[in-house]
C-alpha cells in the first residue's frame, strides 16, 4: 500500500489573535445589552390597558397656585319691568271700540276698550227693576213701623191726658165732698175713672216698651235688607260698567292685541301694564350655585362703562336644563334708557376674596372636577382624585389632591375618561 504524504497546503491552520477575539465578544455583549435596553424602553413607553398616547400639541395645561380666590359668578341678565299687572276682561262680550294702543302710556282708570253685550244689558235692566221694586216694598215696611211707633205714642199721650183731666176733676169733687156740699155718690164715679185711667196709662207704657224693642229689631232688619239690596243694585249696574275695560294701574300698556269684533269671555287676558322707569334683571344661574345664592346677595351690572350696584331680589329654585333663575333689583335709581329685553353683564358676588389653592378653570371641570391629570415630567400625565369647591370663570378652589406648583391638564377630560395615564408625544 502506497502511503501518501500530506501536502503543505493541507497542513496549514489559521491561528486567531487573542485581542481580536476579545473585541468580538465585547461587540456581541454590547449589542445584546442595547437590545435588552431598547426592549425595556419600548415596554415602558408603550401605553398599557389604562394608558393612552396623545399629541402634546393638543393638550393645554395650567399651574396650581396659591392666590386670592375671587368668589363671583358672571351672568347674562335680561331687563324686565319691576312690576307687571295683567289686564283681564271682567265680563264677556264683543269688542266694539278700542280706546288705547299697544305700547301707550296709560293712567290708572284709563279706558282701554269697550265691549258690547246686549244680553247682559237686558239682564241688568231686568234685575235692576226687580231690586228697585224690593226697595220700594222695604220703604213701605219702614213706613209701617214708623206709623206703629207713632200710633202707640199717640195712644199713650191721650191716656195720660185723660188721666190728668180725671185727677183734676177728682180734686175738685173732693173739696166739695169734704165741705159736705155733694154726696158720696157724686165723687165715687170720678174716683173709679181716675183708677181706670191710671191702669190704662200703665198698660200703654208697658206695651210701648215691648213694642219699642220689637220695632227696633224690625227697623234693623229692614235697614240691613235695604243695604243689601242697594249693594246688589250697585253690583248689577257695575257688571254693565265692566264692559268698559280700564287700566288697573298707571304704566306702559303691552301685549294689547285686541281687534274690533273680537269675542271675549270673562277672565280672558287682554294685555298687561309694566311699571315704567322701574326695572329689574332676570338671569339664569348654573345649578352648581343653588345652595349658595340667596336673597340679599350683592351684584354689579355693567352698562356703558359704568357699574351699577344691585341686590338679589328673588331666587326661583326650580331647576330647568341644569339652571335656576334669579331676579335682581337696582340699589337706588335704575340707569336711564333701559328697554325691556335688553341684556346686561352682571357679576353676582358670592363672598369676599380670600387666599386659597386655586387651579385654572377649563374644560377639565366638565367631568365634575373630581379628578385631574397631573403632569409627571414632560411626557406623562397621571390621573389623580381631587376635591374642588368654589368656582368662577377663571379659577376653581382646590380643597385636596393638588399642591401649589403642580401642572395639570386643563383640556376637557371626556375623551380620556377611560384612562389613568396619558403619554405625551
């Protein structure tokens, strides 16, 4: 068997240098560390289930500070008459004539319109005649009582006169009898007549006393009945005069839209009279302030660069569409030139300024002001529970949850209500 000797090329082997091997190991380790670090950073920056990445340019922020809290509420108020009196038709009928126009100034008692109602006129005439007849009968009753009173007085006077004559005659007869000129038979009839007349006078006096009481009661009843009949007659005739609609008070007539020939029923509204030159303001306030607004609170109204002091006149607590209504009155004279329906800017003062921890007002309060996103560095904002109190258009008072110097997201939180963390990119 022939043995072949290896060639020199087959016996050549590459020998690694030690320092090159170390460099490759270091490079591999660096790459591995970089991959791990990148993975950790990616995991850290990747939003979780309760996190969201948002564009930093779409987010507005503000700083929590310690400053005086200005406790007021801005309102847009509308001018309204201080007093309004409604005009209604007392009796029904057809509009026959208009005596005033809508928007006119009227005095109390001024005729506004005249109605026509033939049926009512006929009824008034009939009832008036009936009442007048009853009053005539009452007059007859009064005359009868008077005659009875005078008859009793006349009978008593005649009885007293007869007694006086009998007593005079008895005195004369008694002198003659004492002298023996006449006999007893001549004086006894005179004595009997005096006794009779005395009994008659006593009886008439008792009857007159009893009759006086009865006649007084009758007179009172007759007088009361006559008074009621006269009042009824006045009311009946007044129902006819009610066909003329008059202004109950002085002021400006508004909402007066009657037309000739229009039919009205009793109680139908025909217009209203507003107090001229005396105004109030009405405004709607957010229900958040319902527990703090009360009558007597101060306010200021701005008009033509001037401020006018006002006070809360009335609070209407019924909440409609999240708002309730207040009425404000001017302290002193109202500004000149106001018109019904004109709007004014009003600042309703709820309390004095005092130091507090405050944050900027903004859309983030739309969610109720119970949470806020607080910036943690420049790239992350974390939701935090807070407690708020008073508010105005620029500030909200912070009771707990935030400290001065912290920065919060003031953009509306509703798009992020399901997240606890925001990553700003």
